[in-house]
C-alpha cells in the first residue's frame, strides 16, 4: 500500500476537528430544507404593470340582467358563448353561470339542473346550472 498523500492527510486532520465536523453536518442537513422552501416560493413570471389583461388569469364578463333582454336574445348569447353569467335569485341578487345548449360536466359534488329565468318577455328556459348534490347523511 502506498502512503496517503499530503492533501489527504491535511483533509483528514481538518475534518477531524469536532467544531468543523458539526458545521459540515449542519450544512448538509440544511440543504434539503433550503432547496424545498426555495422551490415552493417560485411563482412564475409576474405580469407587467402596463399589461391590460392578466395573461394566465381568466376574466369573467359582468353578469347579464335577464330582464333587459328577450328570451331569444338570452338563448342566442348562451349559444354563442357556451356559458353565460346571468343575474338570478331574488331580485337578481347574484350571477349564476348558465351552460348551454348541451348539458355541462359539473364538479363531482354537483349536478346539472335545467333552470328558468325571468326575461324581459316572461319566463325563459335558458340552460343548465351546476348545483350541489343533496346528501342525506
């Protein structure tokens, strides 16, 4: 066997010191924590201040007041868009998303229900909304 080189002997002597050994062990243990926390902090590119529209976000149009349109106009809007937020509830309190002309695929805890709204020319069967399923537990 050959003798260890002078560099190996110096490294062995350096790492034999207890304080340095604890420091190196602490650094090795801290690396996974730091890498994990840094990777969770990455959020992607921030949109510029001059951008009029958020690129990755979805902008929903304002809800439509059904009393201001005829039944045929509501159905035509829904037909072209595929989904339409229409004011519903007592006195048009909130906007429900109506889907049409086909039955939508709702979330697993919801089911599609065909719903009517009060249009400018009377009751109108516009399309489907997704409502929560009833559960009797």
